[in-house]
């Protein structure tokens, strides 16, 4: 893997870094270097607030290999406050039912453990936004 791409993936893992189009100010996530709105080059890094709301969700009862210990879990399509949609697992739900429009915020969590190499894989998840 190319060094700059690896660095970018690492950055994405701990904060929600996308891009902002310098031409029309559309916020882009995941970063793709081309604005989906106006089609021009967009390489300006933009750090998202990590806040958004649940747009839709599904609960997974039969997870893919490597995610068994987490089942059942809920995966949501989150509409970020800045506009883009992100798919991510929800966490820290407790007894709280998931609802469309529920305010959520990003947290960095362990996604799964790779038993063979003892590696932990981290990524972002979203949890209900704590009342201020
Ligand atoms: Zn644009």
C-alpha cells in the first residue's frame, strides 16, 4: 500500500476526515478527490464534526465471519450534520430503541479482534448523542 494512502486511512480511522469542494463548498465523505456535485477537483481536507442523525438502520443477527461476538448489532445510514451519508455500526444503545432521526455522534471503537494475529481492528461507530 502506498504511504500517503495508508496515512489517509489511518486519519480516517480516528476522525472523520473528508474533503471540501473549493468550488461549491460541498462536504465530501469518504474523500474521492472529485466533487460529486460540480465534478471539479476537490482535495481540500475537511474534518467533520462527527455528529449527525440516523437516516435508516438495520439490525444484523447473522454477521459475517469475524464479527460473531458482536451480534446482534445495528448498522445505520447516518446523515452527517454537514450533509454526506455514512454507513456505520451503532454502539452504546443500552435499552434505547433506534429511531429514524435520532441524533448520534462518532466514537472510535474496536470493530473486531483478529484471533490469529491478536490484532485489534478499530474503526468508527456512532452512539446516541448525549444530552448536554
Ligand atoms: Zn463542487
